[in-house]
């Protein structure tokens, strides 16, 4: 087998032929550029190897260079041959380049000819298809003139023509900017207009037939079938929007336009009853014509029927109402705006329900995403409406709207409230959630306003309570005001306390009502109740402050003469030889007269449940206060007796031991009462023992009365006194 020589071997062998070498390389598929690159690379490799050899054996190279003789002659003899070789290679390169240029030119010419042939074919096909479309439209016109029996053939011709439209436009776009193509485009637009006109006329006629059948109570299934076929033709030329416009213009617009045009004033302050009647007429039309039409189309074209509700019927209704009644959406008269909005919401629910019953495959998302549906809902100026309602409520609450006074008084009286502030707050909350004011999209704002009303009530009630407390202190130094004035202020304070708790109960019941009535999702009830509780927490703090003041006033009124009564007890038994006491003093029961008066006044208030917490607080406050005062005064009296006995013992220098200093009793001033004196039932041996027994009986009776009061108790100082006395003599 012959082994092909490498380029290096071919170029270094004896008898090297440049032409043969070039021909050999070209025969192997190499171009002149490749051959030039290969020789250049070989030259670089040879030079690199030569430099390496010189560097490695530099001394030998120097010796070789000095020993060479006749090298110049050798070079001169080789140089002509190399020059001839270079010239031959250059000549071959030029010849090959010329041949390549010629071949490229021929190929470009052939490609241009091929493209022109393709364009000619496009022109021919385009002309033939235009002629065919024109012929089909002519056949359709001829079939249409044949009467109703030719409707199927008419539609078939239109459908065949429509099927070619896409290809025609494809060829026109592919044809470029040639004059023939421009003329074809003009002709095609004319044919397209003929097709659309024929389709529009046919669809309009069939729609009129269907509407007439619906008016007569007939099914109109034949007309629906033909309409479905025409919609298929529209779909073949991407003309659904045009078909929808025809259906809106012929089927929906005459009815809806006439109804809207009959309403005066462009909707400003439109009577809700008239608006509801108009919407009811539209709903009746949809029930009679629209829903059966969509249901009939669904049997032929399910995908198209799902869009008829939104894109044909709703779009025309919304556009006509928006254009004909633009002022309907302005809340200039809020009561009418409220009624109109609710009527519109009811119409939307009815509208969707009609199509749900007629179309099995109805998708509610299609209507919800319809641009005209979104625009119709957005047009209602709900924010402006809420601002008007909020101003009405705040004016009524803050007494700026005199017309609401009677209504507020009626709400307060019917709800068992005592103060005007609570009545205003309850009226405001009920007003903003009433059926004639509340709208579903405003639920969050209505709830926020309700909480703001509670905060307003807290501020108003707190201010009123503070003023009453201040007036009471200024008039009578903590509750000892003149009888008539004091009774009036006490009644007002109790009324505010009662209303704070009563209003919270009414607010909680109101939350239950709006959840049960469907105004708010029932699942939100726990969180709403928690929010009500948090909003009333501050107001209940003000109520607690008022009960503390009333309790303090009752304690001050009942215990004002307590020290005098104890002093009179001392004078009753000292040096009088009276029998030892067996019952508490009569003044003890009168210590709780203030509490009895408060309980009597609270029982007269409307709501017993609202009075439960403040009444328990009053009982606890009065009983703790009275028991504290009794402990203080009794401890002082017992300490005084003990000091007196000790002084007398020192003055008389009596024989025997002084009073025992065992267990001791704490007194209010820090002194100790010596123990060793029986205060628990044995016959007193002296006047001081009688006094001590009377004091002990009074203390015991005070604790008994306090313990009998439901939810009440005694003060820690009283317990300390009682425990200390009980420990004496043990």
C-alpha cells in the first residue's frame, strides 16, 4: 500500500515539482488558502527548530559557520528556483481565485433565478386564490338570492371563501413590495369587506329571526344553528369581535338603549325604585332572549357561548348605562345612591344566575375579568359615599346635626341608657350598620368607624365623669355636698357608670346581630368581639374611677362621725355603773347608709346586668373603707384606754404588778395596747373593760355587715385588728 508523503517530505525531496505539488494538494480538497496556511505553519516550525538547534549547540554552529565555504554560491544557485516556485504558486492562486469568483457569480445568478421563479409562483397562486375567493363570494351571492332554502349553501360558500383568506394574506405578506402584490392587497381588502358585509347581513337577519321567535315564545333553534355556523365563519377570519358587535347592535342595544334613554337627568339623584324597575326590565329581557340564546349557542359552540354573557350582553348593558346615566354613580343624594347601588348589586347576582341556569359550562371568572364589568363596579364612588355618611354620623354624635336629636333620644330611651353621650354612641354605631346606610364593600371602614365611635364615647364619658367628680369635690369636699346637689351628681355619676357597661353589652349584641344578619362573615365574630372589649377597656377604667369616688364619698359620709361615736361610748360607761354591753351600738348600721343609698339608686337604673360589676365594686369599696375606718378608730380608742390605765397605775403607785405586757394590739398611731384584757365575752370587771367590750361588739358588727354584702369584704387593717383582739387572753 502506498503511503502518502508529508508536506515536509514532498518539499525537501529531489526533483520537487511545484505544479505537481499544488495539483496534488488541490486534488485532496485543499484550497489555496489552506495550502498557504499549511506552508506558513511549516515555515514557522522549521525556523523554531533551527533556533532551538543553534541555541543548543551554539559552539558547533559557530565552528560550522567559519568552516563553511562557498555557501553564498549555493544560495545564489537555489534562489532562482525558489523565486520561480513562488511565482508559479502565485499564478495558480490567481487562476483559482478567478475560477471561484466565476462559480460564485453563477451560483448567485441561479439563486436569483430560483427566487424569481418562486415569486412568480406566489403571484400565480395569489391570483388564482383571489379569483377563487371572488368566485366563492359570487356563488354565495347567488345562493343568497335563492331564498331561505339556500341559507346552508350560502354559509358553505362563505365558509369556503373564509378558509382561503388566511392563505391569501400569507401570500400577500410573503410577496413583498411588488406592485402586483400591492394591487392584490387592495383587491383582497375589497373581497374581505364583501365577506364581512355578507356575514354581518346574514348574522343580523338570523338574530332578528331569533328575537322575533323569542318574543312569540318559540324556541328559534333553526336561527340559533345558523348563527352558530356564521360564528364559525367569523372565527375562520378572526372576526369574533365584529360578530360580537353585530350581536350587541342587533340584539341588546335596541332594548337596553331605549330603557336607559327613558330615564331623565343622566342619573343624578335617580329614584332607586325607577332604577330597579329599569334593571328588572333588562333582566327580563336577558331571561327571555339572552339566556336562551347563549344556551342554544352552547349546544353548537361551547367555547364561544361562555363569552357571550360577558362580551355581548354585559358589555352592552354596562356601556349603555355608563354613557347614558353617568351621574348615577355620584353620591350627591346618599340615600338614593345607596338604593341604586344595592339595586345594581342585586341585578349583577340575577344576571349571572340567569346564564348559570342556561349554560352548563359557564365560567364566572369570564364575567369577573371582563373589563366593562370591572369598570362598572369601579365607577360607583363608594369612598365619597362613605365620607358623606361618616360626616352625617359624626355630626349627629357631636350634636352638630339638630335633626338627629329626637332619633338619638329615641334610641337611648328604647335601649335603657341614661346619658346623652351613650345614646349618641349607640345611635352612631347602629346608624352606620343600618340597612339603609351600610354597603358590603364598606365593611372594613364601617367597623373602623364603629371603634372610633367607642373611643369618642370613652373620651366624652371620661370628661363628664371628671367634671362631676371635680364639682362634687368643690361643692362638698369629697361627697358632703348639699343634699339636693349631691343626690343629683350621684345620680349622674351612676348613670355614666351604668351606661359604660350597658353600652358594652349593647355593642356586643350589635356585633352578634351584624354577624347573624350576614353583614359580616360569621367567622369574624370572635375577633370583632375581642376588638369591642379592647375598645371599652379604657371606658371601664373611667367607670372604675367613678365607682371608687362614689365609694369614697359613701365611706366619708357614713364614717364622718365615727370618732365622736366612739368617744361617746367611753363617756357612757365611765363612772356610770351601767351594765356591761351585750349588743353593738346603733350607729354601726348607719355606717353603711351610703352604700344602701347607692344600691337603691342602682336598682332604679334600667339594666340590672349592666349594674352587676359596678355594684360589686361599690360594695367592696364601701365595706373595705368602712372596715378600715372602724379599725383605725377602734385601735386609737383601745390605745387611749390602755395609756390611761397605765398613767393611773403610775399615779396611784398601786400595789401589785402593772398590766401584763404579753400579746399586743397595733394602733393607728403606732402605740401598743397592752394585752391581758378579755374582750371576748367574760364579764367586764371595770369601766374600761366595758368600753373595750362595746368597741369589740361594734367592730364585730361592722365585720358582720360587711361580710353579708354580696361580693364585698373587709380591709386588711380590719383583719389585723380582729386577729390581734382574738389573740388576747389566749
